[in-house]
């Protein structure tokens, strides 16, 4: 649940009028006032104490943690070593005190963790409130029975050690540990929307029919009665448009036994609906469900949309072609903070994806924070989201139960987001054992029973394209790196795709990963063929890789999606290549988000409607060859080039590229290009320095390594 400023102010007023938890240190507790069944949420961000290591006695409320480090959430204990091959994987403890003025018998108190990697044991006043296994989903515990009037202590043992029972078992990424997403306390009345429904909102809304005149929406709300008496309640759901105006409502009465949970089912009709139409028009409604007149209330997003995936036409949204093109997003981790990022940083990542012209995004290899799905809804990016079945599986009851749990959590927590169109149940499980297909089949069937409105998908690699595990899901994705990991003698990505399509014409498929490494510090033009695990990853090679591959993918309209690996450079502690160890540098944007690589602008020129005029090779600032190619990406008209103030010529771009061969003078050279896009002038410029190469310089030394970024 995202909290904006207005919501926080509203909650602050409610806290002053009602009883709730007082969290500002150890100030005097506030007195409870009027009774109400409404919900209030308080974020626990500051005043945590942290210790990296194990301290079993830390669960006790009187444990002395004064020697621990003070931290503010979100916090990852791998923020400083996440790129180190020996990064810490083990237990750590977090503790925090808070005060409650009194315990009211007509209220319930829950604690919510938006993410704790990867296993968390939660203690309240020394008593175990619950354990959660899985580092990427939200979870809640009812702590009503554990709190006392006055001082209370929450202690959390978080452990990101490798485990054979918790997915993911492997992966080419750092598994950051810690309380790296927000923690909050939620107070409700005794009858409330279910907070123990796999961490989800407890309300499920889906479009059951849509036309130009109306849309039918089915709403199911899980209502929990934590009182000791039978209760009959009225549940009302209102649908609000983007301006907050009510456009539909329905209500129903529900009788609940003491301690029981039931489902209130409602139907609503929206006249003249406006559809959620991806980036073309990402229009959102909201469903607000309330118990009684002033009881518990939950709000969830609603997008009116229909989609289907066709093996010949690709992805269709609201009846029209909508190819999913974009990138894989591992997480919004940053140098120095790891996965402990803010909602503003998450929003920045999605804004960059949209700036590039993306229409979709694959959120890998685990569940992402709610803010990510909110941004995808708002911007119109169709989402492939998936659980942490990655690299390996275990055919044990404990692992299979954990995989099912993670899938249920993913569905419950992201069900209402219209951006979500695909349930991913795995990625690149390397084993050839038939048990892999059996486990995938079990997960596929769970989706079919839980949410048949969205197809399942698996990202396949490393065995035959028609391997049994590639045939389990409704649609399939392939991770294919022709021109990077495959040798030059292998086929091209286009020829491969045509071959699979011809052999399996009824099988809808996507390219779920393709990409190449690039260091913005490594410059060489023209680049030689790169050895992927070497320490030389010139940016120009990545650029040519994406030019070649996108030209082939763009013409294959039967592909329902194409996703570059990867949007941003990412921490991968096991890697040692490119310009530094611990980083997978296949991103189109640097790890710190400061530099968009040349290939980013290649896609922007092809995918985006915004004006693009971009000189490539701009970081190759020190050149030993006088002869140079000026290459420009543009989606505008003819481009004119000036070299050192003199007009070289004007050329019409071919396939979004304009080129010139020029001769540099010794010393600085100013290069400028101009054209028009939609009747508006635009220009770009760079400066390259020509320094004659020493006579003894070898071919391997003619490249340039520079830290200068755009």
C-alpha cells in the first residue's frame, strides 16, 4: 500500500482521535478516545537497532542493544558488500521499541513487513509472532495477543543464508539481506477485511465483461470476524473514477460466525467505461470496499481491459495489436544502498523505462514491491511478473510448499493491478531431470485454480526449445543471446525464431532475454568481437549487438514480447568481467542511473514518440585515428552534420541511423548535428580529441578507457 502525503496527514489525525501506537521514541502514551472500526496504519521507519550476526538472546525485551547500530528502514545489511564475491550471507537482528497507551478489546493489531530477505522470525515482547520464508513478498502477523500497555519491543531475526527449502536456490544476482522494505503496524476493528490472506489486500476485483457501453466488474472481499460473537455486517464496494467520482456500487450482507472468515461477493456495472489501454491510455479506477458505515476500508486499483496472446498476431490489448517491448528489471538496487531503495527511486526506474519507449517490463526473478506495480499501472507498462524459481529446484515437500506459498503471495498481492498480464512460474532451471517439469506443472495448475484470467509463462534456456519443461505453461519465453554467449557460427536470433515458429505454429512465445555487456569506461570503434568473461566490454559492441538483434526481432510480429537483458546494470557478486567485478554490465543504463548507454538511445529512437537526436560514441573522447565515423540515432528528419563549425553534409536517416565518415584534426574537434522532429528543431553535440598514436602502440591499445559519462 503506497502512502502519499494526504494519506499520511489523514492517518495522523485519526491517530490523534483514536487510540493507536505511539512511535516517536519513548514519549508519554496518548489516551484512547472514541471507538471506531476504521483502519489506521503507522510506518515503523526510524529508531531501529541493528546487529549483523546472530544474537539469540536479542528476542528478549530486556536485551541490551545499546551497542548496536542505529538504522532507519528500509535497510539492507549488504548495502556495502553486495558486489563482493564474499558478501555476507547469514543472520542479522533488528530491534525497535514502541509504546501503547492501553489495549482495547474491540481492536486488532497487525504487523506488516513489505519484504524481509530471505527468512524472518518476528518476536514481540520475547514471544514468536511468526516466521516467514521468502525474501520478496509482503507478510503480516496478528500481534494483538503479544502486545501490552506501555513499552513493547519488536525483535526480528533476518537471515539470507543459502537454503535448500527457500526459492530462489540460485541466480546470477546478489541476494541482498535485511529489512529492505517498509515495516508498519495496522490497527483494525474486530470485523475487518482479511489481513492474513497471503499478505494481499483481501479484496479482488476483475472485469467480467466489457463493451463500449458498459463494463461488468466482479468484486470479492474476504471479511474476517475476530470477535467472540456471531456478526452480521453489510459490505459495500464503490468504484471511483480517476477524479474520485463514484461511477458504480454494490453491497451485500454477510453473516460470520465467531472467528470465521467469509467472502462478500458483489457485482457492479460501469456505464461508458474508459479502458486501461497500456501506454496509449493507462486509465485507472479504484475499488473502495468498506464494512458498515465507518468500518474497515480497503482501496485497490482497477483497470478495465481485455487482452489475449495469439501465436500469430502476438499480444493484443483491447482488441488491437500491442507488442510488449521493453527490458528486464531485476530490482531497483543502487550502489551503496542495495535493495533498500525509496519509492522515488522505484518511480525513477519506471520513468526511465517509459522514456525509452517501453510498452512492457519483465519483473525478474521474484516479486517486486507494490510501488513497482503501481508505477506500471500508472504509466501503462504491461508486466510479466514471476516467483523465485530460478536456476535450480528441489524435489522436496518443503521446497515445493515454499514455491506454492510464493506463488499464492504473488497472485494475492498483485491480482488487482491491470498492468499484470503474465504469471511467471520459473526461469532457466538448468537440470534436465523430469522432476522440473513436474514442479512447473504443479505451479501451473495452482495458477489455473487461483487466477485463470492470466496465462502462465516460463523463461526457458539451456535445453532443446521443445523440452518438456518448455511445454508446461500457457505461453513460453526464451532467453537467447545470439552474438554474445553463442559463437559467431551460430544462427541469428531471427532465423532461430522463425524455426521455432514454423515447428510450433500454435505455440505463442516471446524472447524473454537478449543482451550484451558494456562498460561506459571501455571505448573502441569499430569494436572487435568481445569475449563475454573478459575484462574488455566496449560500449560500441553492445550498441552493434542491439542494432543487429532489434532489426531482426522488430519484423517478427508473431512474437508477443521482446525484453532486453537488462534495464540497469546490477549487482552480481559472482561475476568478474568488464571494468569491475561483482557487476552484470548488460544494462542499457548504468548501475547508478546516471548514464544512459548508447544502446538505450537506439531503442528510444525505434520505440518512442519523443524526439530523438543522439550522437553515439560520445564517451570515446580520446581518439588515435584521424578517420572516424559519426553515427547518429534519430526518429526525426534529415540530419545535418557540422565538424568544427563547417557543414559536412545532410543525410536522410536509414533505419533510424544517419552516418558520415569524417577526418579529425589534431586536438579538439567539435561535432554538432541538427534536424527536425514534428516541425521542431533539435540538436546534439560532442567533443572528440584526436591524439596521434605512438608508433609502438599495438592494436589492443587503440581503444580508450575513460570514466567520463554523459
